[in-house]
């Protein structure tokens, strides 16, 4: 990947980070106010999992077909490393999706798969991307409120241990994203619960240089 791809993505803004940091809520708020089209990496993940080629996307192919125990009962450091590998493999599919979307309105791409080094390799300017990660206590508190987590872990032989590993994996991934953003001199916000959704949305809007008039057609 390199900056030769950038002209086709001039209308795309990027919100990366780790799970449970408010990325989707911020994207939805900006889309409602300013008319962005949203590209959700989470939504695309399940579609991509159906078309991955085991030769080109070996980690993605294997993990998308793994059992609950195969996913969550492995050592946490392996889970973090394989999450990074999976997102590296998936990124070309994400770029294909974005390239196929209409280019006459701005797109807000959001999701954990948008790791700093991938965006940096595209030559995306600093004011078009931001990363958001939660503090570990914020993550644990807010994830624990999500009732669907019980369904995800229902088939594990030890759901409590799987839940602990899941949280530790996401904490490890958040640390990776934070360190990468620093290394690539990219903005990264750490969410601890002190900021409201409105405050975080205004921060992202400021990072993207979106004024009260929004993103004017043709400016991107």
C-alpha cells in the first residue's frame, strides 16, 4: 500500500481506535449533522468473512471460522498479535469497498481495523484521521453493560475466563493503537468517561476541520 491510492480516497475521513471507545456513536453524530456517508468496519467484517481467501487472508479465514474456545481461550498476547494480523489482511478489502462507494459525498470510515500504520502507508494527511481508545476501566465498565456479550461467549467451556481474556485482548490492542499513533505522529484520544459524547464529537470535528457549515461539496 502506498500514497498512489490516496487521490481516490480524498473524500474519506478516518476514525480508528479500539472497541468500546465511542467511534460508532461519534460517526453517527457527525453523519446526522453534516451528511457523511458512514462506512462501518464492524458491519463489513461479517461480509468480508464470507469471501476471504485462505491463501491471501490466512489469519482472517481461520479466526472467522474458529470456535468460541479457539478464539477466547488462547493466551492474550497471541490474541492481540492475531487481531493485528487479521486487520492487516482485511485492509485491502476495506479499500476495495471504499473505492466502490460514490465519490460525490464525504465518507466517514470508522472501525478498529483502521490501524495507524495502514493509514500512514496511504499518505493520508494528518487532518483526515484520528484514533480513539478507552482507558481499561472505562472499557470494562461499558462493555459489561452489553447484553449481547453473553451470547458471544455462551458456547465457551469457561465463559468467565473467556470474558477476562476478551477484555485483556482489547486492552492490549488499545495499547498497540496508542503506541502506533504516537510513533506515526497521529492524533489519538484516550476516553476515560470524563468527556461527553458531544465533547468528543466536537473534538473529532475540529480535527477534521469541519466548520459550522459542514463539509462543503467539492472541498475534499
